[in-house]
C-alpha cells in the first residue's frame, strides 16, 4: 500500500487521488488542476501507483481541449483503483 499521506507540492497523495476523477473529467478549478499537476510531476508514489495516471496526465497536457476523451474502460479501471486506494465508495 503506498503512503498516501505523503505531502508533495502542497498536496497529499490522498487529496490528489480524491480529486483525480474530476481532474480527468476536466471539471476542477484551474488552480486546483495546476496544484495536482505540480504534485504528480514530483511525486513518485502517485507516478508508481498509476502508470496509467501518468500516461493520462501526459495526454491531457498534450491535448487540453474539450474534444479529448479518455478511453472509457481505462477511466473506469482508474476510478476503481483510486477508490480502493483511498478507501471510499460511493
Ligand atoms: Zn502523490
């Protein structure tokens, strides 16, 4: 289990992961997006937790517009992993 209480770039991994669905959906405030990107850029826990997260973040960085769509099954898997990791369910 990764250490999700690690503080990197002003955010804990737990905070990043709990916002990640919205981050990927593009519904987060731009300031929050910037915070999360700063965290992901420096946090090897998050980088290791989801190789896919890093790939998606790269894709989002490369194509920051509304036409960009994540692969549905990859997104579902990612959300499942996030919810497992932060120990919540909706
Ligand atoms: Zn992290």
